[in-house]
C-alpha cells in the first residue's frame, strides 16, 4: 500500500513546545509519527497531530531510564526510522548544592543518558541502511558555565559536543546529524525548572517554539551541522566563544539566580 511507503519520524519530548512543533512540521511533510514524552499531555499531542492527516503513535514513558527507552524501541520495532528528533530534555534551577540530588540526576539521565542510548540504537540502524537524519536539541546554554543552572548547562554542553563528534564519525555515510541550539524559548521549561522568578524565566521576549522548531527542522533536512535559533542568540554564541569562562559564569548568574527576575 502507498501508506506503508510513508517515511517515519520519531520525536521525543513531543508533548509540547519545540518537540510538538517539530512533530507538526514532520507531519506536514508526510511523515508518519512516533512521539514520546513523560507527560500525560502526549495523548493530547497525538490527537492534535492526527488532525493533520498523519498516522501517529504516542507513548508516555520516562526516557531517563533504559527501560523507558527500551519501551520506545519496542514500539518502533523493525521499522526503519527516517528522521529522529531527539528533543526530550529537562532543566533545573537553583544552586547545585541546594538542589535535590534525585532531581539533578533526573536531568542528567534525561538529557544525556537516555538520549545517547536512543541514538546508539537508532543511529546504528540508520548506518546499516546508510540513510537517515538526526536532529539533537542542544542549546546555546551549552556554550557557557551555567551558574544556578550548572547541571542543565553541563548536559547541553555534552550534547552540543556529542552531536559534532557523531556527525564527524558518520561523514562518509548518508546519515546526517544536526544540532539545534536555541536560546530561551517560550515553553514549559522554566516552570518545570522552578525558574519563573529568575531574570531569564520572567523575560517576556522568549522565542516562539514554532519558529525555533522550523529553524531546526530545516537544518535537519539540509543536513547542516548546527544552527543557532535567532539573531540575538547567534550574537550571544559568538561573544561566548571569545569571553573568559569566569565572565560568562557571572553573566549567567545575573540571568538565572533565584529572585533575579523581581
């Protein structure tokens, strides 16, 4: 059947925000979708995406665990994945030594461990077929020491670096790896990270997740290595490259310290 020839896209963290918008773009391009997130609202996302006329399978699952990723892999089965958009991520505000350890570990396991485990499994299958596109949601936060957001920024620094390394390893194949590096975006991120009282959390001029997703999605289709979403963020990324780490940490403190948004 013609329907069986439709390409398949897997999108994690697709219950809302950038992930949901990435899924919408893929649906508009004729992809069937498998979407996953740890939020119950993934079911609502499925309904919204199905209205675009595509087939959608949704899974509410904890992608910070090996078991959770295995459940997603079981749902995918032997079907070839044409596009993987690894967008699942968590943030956490406050000083590192004041954070609950289990919450800090959850950020690491979601952003790093679960993400690269999924990439290891699906990336191998793409390499065997010599076909596929991977988009990893990193962040410009990975370019600077994240005072009062140290664990989150550290995980994004890992993902930014990892994406370039994996891209290089696959340069002689037809599998591409792109890294989307957004700045502050108008999603549920800051509420979940308990950062609504910070300067960055209270900023009313955050980027539209639909615009950010479009930039990242286009970069993935073109096979570009990385893309920073937004002129202001591009400028910030350029400045970060030539600014001492101690200065960047102090600048980040002014944005992310609890109470700085008052």
